[in-house]
C-alpha cells in the first residue's frame, strides 16, 4: 500500500487508474486497485494496520516521524488528509 498527503496532485486518483512510482532511477507502473482518502492518520490506521502500510516500522510514532520528515507534510496532512492506494 502507498500513502501520500491527499494534495491536489494526488486527491483525484481513482480505482482503475494507472500511476507511475519513481524510486531513485527506478520507475514502476502500477494499477490502482482501490484509492481512499482519510482525514487523519488515526482514521487510516483504524482501516489498515501499520504493517500493511510500512512493514519495517513498529509503531505509529515511528510512522509519524517518517511522514513529518518530508517538507511541509505535517501541514499537508492536516489540511488535505491522506490518500491510501492499494496497488495491483
């Protein structure tokens, strides 16, 4: 599962869309099985276990620390919420 702040760039992603994920020099094309916007981190975590979102982390606190390490992410999540993308 991928998550992003549900900003203008991501908020309109829908079930069935094809997206391109970039990690360094690697590019991956994936189909979105399900896209849903959550108003808060807590509501997202009630619907999806942390290990499904970030398998390497052990606590919500660790995930928040990682999320908030991205520029302006705390503010973006507060304003726009999070979009969770289940990928095929």
